[in-house]
C-alpha cells in the first residue's frame, strides 16, 4: 500500500515519514492507495484516520 500526503491546493506526494516532512502532520491530508496506485483504499482525511484504517487492512490481510 502507498501512503500519500498533500497540503490543500498541492499535488499528491509519496509520504516519506513524519521526520522528513516540513511542518506538522495536522497541516496535511493523507490517502491510501494500493501498490500499483490504481485504487484508492482510504479517501482523503487526517493522518490518524488513514493510519487506523491502514492497520485494520493489515490485520485482516494476515489473518
């Protein structure tokens, strides 16, 4: 899965990690796509919401 982020009005970028983005994660919107980036798994939203769904998907993928 691919996690992307952006500020309002900017293009989507691949998320490099909290330490490497300028500013706070609360200033950005996030979304989650499948590996080939053809399907949006989680619509645009705050970091916590997207990561919660990411963990749910990973949990059910391995059980």
